[in-house]
């Protein structure tokens, strides 16, 4: 380790041979050289991830074990006084090992504790210097390393991936002018308009303080008490209750910067912008019942999907886009651009794609990378600036503060995953875990003893960050702006813009959540707020609660719609990494249709997962370890009929007498009825289902009608794979769901 740190420092100097070494003082900084000087690194890319992180990797291959300070040791037995005596205090090996273990954990994130991350690269589509001086957007094809961490908000670190929640989508660009983070979510709006209310929101949503129940869920009194007392939360709540709250995977959701930011040119001219990372896989969601099952069957469902997709070379891709608005547009659209509970409808201001982001490398170590990455809203670069959005303003403070707590000191930016890929120079000193040896003994500004270095960089010198010159502050007030007052219209706009069946899911989600409230006061307050959005929604939710909705409250009712907010309207753009479960039987082994279907689907980058009673002979999974929630579509193989007959799906029993007796235990290899259950659940959860040859008999046992949308049969494997392709693109057959009359 010591050697590797030394090497790391050397390498840090070595790799920067074209710029000043971060540890040396008084040298000419390349930022002050003219733009055409060969040493100027502004137009190069930042050090790529593999090269940069390799300096910090520790490889234990073919090595003797050492203590933390390098001496070779053995660590499997404690040092005791005699054969059967007590362990000695002298045992430094024991103490070092156990002490390190005792301190292995750092506090989990206060929110967004559950997450998964990946490395990648951003490629700019062009030179965007007409709107921003951000260097990573300055030329076509310019590459910048990135790291994304996805998360849920409410659950703790070990909670399930598929709970219903807003999902974090934090993106870091390691630009050649420092790190730029978009600490965004998969939902474009937020619950509150002022950061001072964030602790209230989180205390209301997190488990009850006395019993710490429920984990990672909002179906409880305090959450809905807050939502109904603080109606600014309604718009975000509507998004979270829709398919956006239960994405199929991290790959199938968009990321949003939420706030309005500023782009700033070298001359200080500004535009207002909203950021989006648009999925190039297409959007897809799990249904609620399915997501609940997944949470129990595979708590790592999203994490696993991301890992597997990258390992298989199915790299998730997103387009980095902006909506661009003028400074004078702040109040032009009927709401305030500084209000984070509002979207700018995409039909009013379309998105401009600036570049493409591709995730292509899994982390080597979860703790060192994904757990220790510390995103901050305050990580901005020259060319990008904040707005006065009061939620954004508070966030600029909060992240740095909480990360000092998590790391136990201010030096977390020196961790490899947090280091910029360019040199840094400042007068910040000391603190726990200082990794470097600063040589400048004049650690203050201004100084003459180090010839004024490090020098101040600004708009005109050293390509420094600068605050947009046109910004101004008004009088001091402790109140929300009246321009933030209408918090109902856009919740309605969102609802109006969904498919009828997606609207039904929102209503169902609200019924699920509010039916678990114990307080009649909270239920009544919820209905009052829903009724301001829509009398129809309030009536439908009220019916499940066994009460009446209040009389219509039409102040904010309208029939406007917008585009781009539905999950299910558009087909998927790619099928990469989707899984089709192929249900077969040992008795049907050697069936050639399996292989042909497998290769036809492989051409679409879709995996055929063969399920049978036992492993071997091309089988990937047993029925005992399989469930419909693992597959995006389900096919029953030829010659498997016996597994699906209804008489074969009674409860297993080894009793020979009594009410529940069957003549023989059906199978000890999997739970009773599992093959049929997989088919039925798959159908119920809207997935394409199909059968090869006589496999279609399973449809009769399952009560599925052949010929209905998303149900395919026949012996022609190539026709079946084309049907499946179309079915997977549609992803969910939502006409299987009844709508309220
Ligand atoms: C637009 C509203 C917000 C969005 C989109 C958002 C998004 C996020 C995301 C994505 C993370 C996880 C970062 C990671 O993966 O490491 C996060 C963490 C966090 N957020 Fe927010 N957040 C919002 C509002 C707020 C507000 C208003 C506060 C406080 C004033 C806040 C405080 C925190 C804290 C303390 C963490 C934990 C950070 C860490 O320990 O590294 N957030 N947020």
C-alpha cells in the first residue's frame, strides 16, 4: 500500500508532464499560456478512467500477506498465552485486523443510501461555445470521463432496488477544467420549493422514528400527512405514483437536472437551461405487483441489470440534452422557471442534444468507488452557473456539509473516485487523511513568498470559474415567491398526458398507499388536495377508501396535455440485455427449437434463459429458482405440457389420507405449480407470452386466450422470434388491465 501511494504520487506527477505537477509550487501554470501553446491542455481530454484509476489499484496476486505497514505476516491465529490461554494485548496483528474491521463502515448517505454506479464516457456532438464556455462542450468528438450513481431515495443501504420511489441519477463529468456534477433524479420535478424544508420532507417519508417501519416506502401516515399539508409535493408525487416510480432498470429511465441552471459564454452572456439525460434504450417500467415480488426475490434487481448489461457489452447510452431559454423568459410560461416543482413542457421548449454518454466500465470495488463517490451540486465548472432557485441554493450547501460527516473530515475530494482528472492547487490544508505533501510554505493568498501562487483565476485570467455578471439580488425576504403559488396545474398536466391505463395505475398506486393510512384526518386532507388537481381522481381514490370525495374544486382544472412524460406510449429503442424465460422440461430435452430461438434472440441482444426441473443439458435455471419477475417475456417450450396441466398444480402433499391428500407428491424439485405460476404471472404483469408447438396447451391451463395481443404461438420459430421482437419493443400489454368505469 505504501509503495502504491508513493507510485500514485509519482504517477500523478508523471502523467501531468504536460501540465504543472499538483505537488510543485511556483511553476508556470499551463492555464496562463496562450491557447495555441502546445502545453495548453484545454483542448485535450481529461485523463481517461482506466489510466487514472490504475494508479490506485492494489493487486494481491502472488504476494505474501503484509500488515498495513508492509511487514509480511500470517493472520489466521491469534497470539495466546499457552495452547489454551487468553489472547495477548501484544498481538498487533490481531488488533490491526480487528480494529480495521470495526471501522469498515462509514455512515450511509442520509438519503439515496441505496445505489449502484458505473463509469463511462461523454462525447460532445459539437462546439457549443456559442452558449457555454464549458470546455467539455467545446468541440465535436471531445471525450470526457464520467461516473453515474443511480439510487433510490428513502431506503437504507441494504433495502430493495424495486421499491416505489424517486430514483437518483447523479452524473459526474471529469472535465479537463474540473469536475461537473449533475445531481439529478429520474423525475424532472421535486416535492418542495425551498431547501429549508428538506429535513421535514425526509423525516416524514423515512420510517417511523419509534419502530423504524416501514422501510423504503411512502405508504404510511407521516408521508401522506406531509404531502397533503405541503401541496407543492403533488406534482412529484404524481410522477412517483406512475411508472416512473418503478422503472424496469436504471437503463430504462431518463435523468433530469430538475433546477433551471445557467449556461455562460466566455463573454459572460447567459441562457437559462434545464438538463436531461435521455435514455437511448427507451423508457420501461415494472408494474407495482411485479416490483413488490422482485423486491423479495431479488433485492439487487437493478444493480444486477446494470452490472450484467455492462459486462455483456450492452452499454447503456443517454443523450445529454438541454432546454434553452432566455433570461427574460423566467416568468413567461405561466409559472416561474426558478420553481423546481415545474417542468418546461417539451412541446413548448424542445430539447437540444449536446452529446452522448455511454456507460462502459463497471467499478472495480463497490466501496472505494460507488460508496465513496461524493456528488455535489456545487461541483460546477466555468461556463455553467446556478440560478436563484431556493431549493438549488440550499443544496449547494448541504452536500459538502453531509460529506464531511460521512468521510470524517474535509479531504474526501482526494479519494481516487472524487479526484478531478486535472491538477489542483489551493491553500486548503491538513485535516484527517491528508494524502499529499504540499510544498508551498506560503499557504495563503495574497502572498509574495511563493510569488503569489497559486494565483487567482477568473473570467479573463487562467480560465477561472466566474459568476454570471448579470445576476442580481433583490430585497431580503423569508417567504416563498407568489410566482411559486400554483402547485396543482402541472400535476394535472402530467395526469392528462398519460395513457388511460397509466392514469389507472396512478389511481391504483394512490389507493394502495392511502388505504394503509390509519389517520382519517390525513386521508381527508389527501382527498382535498387531489380534488384540487382533479375531481375524478379524488372520487376514484375516495371510492377505495370507502368515503366520498369533496365537491369539485375547479380553480386549477384544465384539459392541457404535453409530450414526453408517459413511460408506455413509445416502444423501446433497443432490446439489449432483456431476458426471455424459456420454460421447458427434462422430458423435452434435445428440442432443436430452443437453439434456433436462442440464436434468433441473441441477434437482438436478448437473452433466452432456459428453465427446467434440473440443471445440465443447456438449462440455465431451475424452476425452484425461477419466477416471472426475472423475465421480460415468457415462452413455453414444445413437449412440456405435463408440467402445466391444472391437475398438476395442486399443493404438493406427502400425506396419503385426509382432505389435502394427493396420490403422490408432484415434485420435490420446485414449489407446487411453479411452471404455471410463472406463465400466469408473466401474463398478468403485461409481458409478451408465447408457446412453441404443443407448448400452447399451457395457455389453456393458464386461462390465456391465444390470438390476444402479446400472446404468440406456432411451430415456426422465426415467426415467433419476430413476434417476440415486436412484443418486447412494446414491452407491456396494458390492455390486460381493467379501467375504472
Ligand atoms: C431537486 C432536488 C433534489 C435532487 C434531484 C436530489 C438528488 C440527490 C441525489 C441523486 C443524491 C444521491 C447522490 C449520490 O448518488 O451519491 C442525493 C443525495 C443527497 N441529497 Fe439530494 N436531491 C435534491 C434535493 C435535496 C435537498 C433540498 C437537500 C438538502 C437541502 C438534499 C440533500 C441531500 C443529501 C444530504 C444527500 C446525501 C449526499 C451524500 O451523502 O453524498 N437533496 N440527492
